[in-house]
C-alpha cells in the first residue's frame, strides 16, 4: 500500500494509549488497532475526524503518501 499510517506517532505525542483513545472516540480497540497497524483498506471520514479532534492533529499527520512519484517527461 502506498499510504503509511502514523497513528502510533500521534498517539505517542499525545501520550495516549490505544485503550484510552478507543474509549474517548467510541471506536472498538480492535478496529483502532487494525488502523494503527495499517491493516485496513479504508477509513471513514467520521473516524478520521474523531481521531484528529482527540489528538489535535491534521489528517496529514496520520496518513502519509509514500509511493513512488510518477516520472516526468522533461525531454
């Protein structure tokens, strides 16, 4: 996958555990753990919004594109 999930980094910055974040935003620990480890194919905007609100961060702090850039035609 070309998207890296940095939820663990943001959680560490805020000194919050998976269990505590799960309770605060109302998402199961299982689903949050799957997201944290990158084992998901999608995330709801409502979930992303709740995480960002609780961790006082932006979506780009959690999701990062790490794929190869497309080659340019500079010939």
